């Protein structure tokens, strides 16, 4: 299960017009399905937008630079100027804050920005699934002493070059998404004021981690759902696995938990 979809440089100048990848029509159909699946599941969707140099199809603020699929409200758009989105954006922090451990990657161009995004995720310990039909590139022209390479073969070579840590599947239809987790604070009034609070990490309606009520911490906030959609959840889940470690919550709430439960 993937908790996020990373859409790489799906910009009008790269999927339409004279500079479009040859597989653009089929690719866009596949990407529409991936986006629908991720959104329906409640997964994080992140769009990358490349700022190309002057005269290129993705030159900033030209028609070709615009995203070919309009992001929905709440879907981050990260701009970059190079292949690796982790090098010049806050993508790593964004994924961590949302508790993402596995993501699907799609877009263009296979051997450049798509490969760099997948490799950057792998280097940070994230699981990556790359659907074969969800990325594309252009025909590689002949070089000194070598013939040209058709776009489809170049895309396959890009997959192969990523090694055996990545999961390559034949079709995007095989990718399954799961909702981001939420951090839930539950509690009851304490005898000496404030609340005795416990924590729950919930994925798809199921509690996957839980901390008993903690009387050592003083709180003045009502219990409820905090960080809906996962902000800071990645850190919180890891802290929940340790013993006697402060758990930082949104809005300044702080709890302390013991693996044995309670204080």
C-alpha cells in the first residue's frame, strides 16, 4: 500500500504539443486513474513542477510550464529547477510530517526527473513503487558510435538502472493506496485539573498504536483529533515505539508515554 502519490513534471509542454513525449495520450489516461485512486483513498498527492531554462517547453510562466492536471485544494505543488526534488524542495520533510513510508511515483521524463525522484526516496529509506505504464520519456537520438533508442526502451532502461530496491509493476491499476493516518487525542478530566490524555494512531479507522492515559502531563486542551491528515505523524509514530519519550503534538500539546501503559 502506498500512502502518497508523487506526480513528476506533468506539465503541458511535456505532454502536449511538438515537444510531448510520444506516449503522452496513454500516459495521461493512466495518470488520471492513479490520481483518482490516491484521492479516493485519502492518500497524499504531491505535484512537482519544473522551472526549465529560457526557451524550453517548461519555461516558467509560459503555457507549457502549467501543470497538465490541476491540483486539488490541499495538494502541495513543489517547484524545482533540477532533476532531484529532494535536493531543493521540502519534499523530504513533507513526506515525513505526513507519516509516509511508501509512495508511488509517476510522470516524466523517465531517465531524468522520475528516476531522480525515485532514487531520492529510496536513499531516504522510503518504499517506492513505479508503475511501468505511468512514466514516459522522449526518443533518445543517436550518439557517437551508437544508434538512437526508442522512448519505450529508454523508459525500461531507466527502470532497470534503479536497481532491485524499487518495486516496478506492469500497470498503474496494480497500485493500491491507503489513507494517511491521523493522530487522535482522547481523554477525560483529571482530578487536579486539565485532562488525562491518551494517544491513538489511526489508519483507515483502525487503531494501530495506542498509549494509555498519562497523568504526568498537564494539558489544558480538549481531547479530539489533532493533525488530521498526518502532520507530524511520522515522528509521533516512531516515538510511540520507544519508552518514556516525550511525544510532541500539534498546537503545543506534549505527552509522555511508557510502553507498559500509563504513568
